[in-house]
C-alpha cells in the first residue's frame, strides 16, 4: 500500500519536472528560430544595393 502511494508521488514529481522541461525546450526552439530568422533578415538587408 505504501509503495503504491510513493510510486504515485514519484509519477507526479516526474510530471511536474517534465512539463517545465518541455516548455523550456519549446521556448529555446522558438528563440533559436527567431534568432535564425533575424539573421536571415539582416543578410537580406545587407545584400540590398
């Protein structure tokens, strides 16, 4: 009985840890994408005559 309770708590802790992890990975991806896009825009601006 106690083992099941502890296992349930562990799962919840893991979920509480994994959700912010996924969010931060997603945000990092978005930031990298924005950074990449701004570099392309800068290149395009520099290549204008």
